[in-house]
C-alpha cells in the first residue's frame, strides 16, 4: 500500500504545497483500500515504501526550516491525520457494519440524524441544530477541509522566515 503513495514532490513548489500533495496522496490511497487504515494501525510501518515516504516528508519539513523534533512530530501527525480523515468519513464503520451498500449507508446516517435531532434541546442545542450537517457531510469536502486544516496548522507553526 505504501508503494502506491506518490512521493514525487515538485522541488520548485512551496513547501506547504509539497506537504499537501503528500497528504492528499496518502488519503487517496487509504480511500482506495478501505481495509488499509486498520492495517496501517497495526502493522506495515517499517516497510521500505513507508520509510521512503517518511524520508520524503521529513525532507520537505526540514527544508522548510523545521527542526528535527518538529519535523518528526508533523510527519507522524500527517500519517494519523490521513488515517483519521478516512476513518471519520460518515458511514465508515467497518467494525459495526462492514460492506454496507450505498442504500444501507444512507439509512444508517438517516437514523443517526434522527437520534441527534431527538436529543434534549435544552442540554444539546448545537447537536440538535447541527444534526443534518453532522450526518450528511459531502466526502470531498470532508477530505479537502481536513487536509486544509492540517496544512494551515503546520504553516502557522513554521519557523519565522521559512521558505
């Protein structure tokens, strides 16, 4: 699975674009292989392809001016961000309901929306208000927003004067 990640970065591109490209590729590979997220959690973190992807990520971050400690933490966080994005996509519940059809997934989410909407409004006013949005996120928006959020956070922590 790691060998499917596109680790070719455009050296002329700004480092945030390079980091974004690596994270987007990771997410795309994880989405293409639904069982990959669980597999990566438990194993396959020491293959040659994993080491190469991590090396490229660290090079991008070190070249951006991050010290070794921060670059390492960002690289680890990027992996977990990719895993979390895939496992938090609405309807992704392999342990509860593996192999759901589109209609079954829609029904599962409809029931969740009703559960949220029926919470006591005095205690959970925002959950009730946001019930539709909490259960109907468009997948492409989910991934784009998550990657944007991660990259913006890393940019905000960049050392002063980073390229």
